[in-house]
């Protein structure tokens, strides 16, 4: 996937304001900033007056240097606190968007970024990180916390860039390889049957190891099937609403797809074939809860 940009771009008032704010954060003089934007010295005065068309290539170069996506630079959808962290070399810090109500460990995020690199190489992963305004340095320790908005933004960005439902499901399934040798993987491996395994996961450890963004309940349990309900935690929904234009929805349909794939791989910990897990109800389709059906 390659970003299509025009040869030159009339920056307009909004882009001019975006660039002025960035210049202020970076602490650059106007002439140093003009040089930074690859504007010829003879055109500095026109740039100051907002009458010079900045090269789109120069804007793309600027975005790369600042760890931003080109789209965010142009639209102004920029986390300026994160940009200030970039300036201060505090690149391991997360933007507030991903650090409040941080109820997830970064293990899943690290795994998903590995999947992105596998399908599209390091350049695709770099594009994704720039879109989210985060540094790769933030994803070194799998036990540090992050909120579900990061997974939401990643999965939604992937879907908008052509990653299919089945690929997202497969990403979730492959989490088994990431976790099989962890302390949790070893605990799950001591279960004797799939039923015992699933009861242990959803009764005893889902909130500790998997997901503190939802309450999970085993709704029905039969010999070869099980139904699990997932209800968003109100404190999570309310804590993240200001980053979602007031919406109280938690996650996205794409996150649920990856989650179903991850659930399907649980049986792998006891050397059994992966299960078939389908999401029959979803809060992102208008239901009051998500319902996952396990067949094994």
C-alpha cells in the first residue's frame, strides 16, 4: 500500500495553522522552519504570508521526521502532547488517547504489530505507527498497560486498508504462537479437557490475563459447545467516550473479529485442534452485548 499524494499542495489556512503550531512546539525560528520545509530562501516571505504552495513531498518528509502520517499533518488531527513527547525524546510514552483507562496489557498490541509487519513489511508497520502517533519504543515490554483504543484504531486502520475479516480472524488465532510459552500458556496447558480449559479461562483468569474492558459470562455450556456473553464495563466506556465523540461503544467490530480468532486458538494449549468461534451478537451491530459461540 502506498500513499498517493499530489506533486504540490495549496496548504490553505488550516494547514498553515497546523504548521505554525508544530513550529512553535519544535521551537524553530521562522527561517529555520522554512529551511526545514525545503522552501527556497527567496520564497521565505511568501511562506510567512501564506502565499507559497508547499511541496507535498516536503510535507511527506516532514511527516516522516515527526512520526506522523501525511493525512494527520494535513487535516490537523494531531495529538500535540505526543508531538511534544517526540520533541523531548520521550517516544516510549503513549498519547493520552491510549493511556487513560489502560485495562489491557501490550502483549496483544505487540503481537498485532508483528502480524502487520509479516503481511506488509516494516514500511506498513511504520505507516500504522505514524497514523496512531506512537513509537515502536512503546511496544517493548508486553506487561505494560494500554487501553483498547489502540487495538481499535489498529484493526480499523487495517480494515480500511484492505485487510479482510478472515485475515483479522487469523491474526487473532496466531496469538497462540505468541503466548504458548508464557506463564499463562503453561497454566492452560495443564487443563485436561476443552470444557475444563474454557471454564478456567472465563471463570478464573480472563480479567487477569485477557481483557479487563468487558465482563465475560458463560451463558450456556454443552458437551461440544459453549456460549459466552461479553458486556462492556461502564467505567471503560465512560472513560474513553471523550476520544470517541461521546460514544459509549468499546472496541469495534474488527476488534471483535480478532478476539474471536484468539478465542478459537485456546484449545491449542492442550494440543487440540483450534475451535470454531463465531460472534452471533455484537454491540457494534446494535445488540446490548456480544455473544461468542464456541464449537469444539
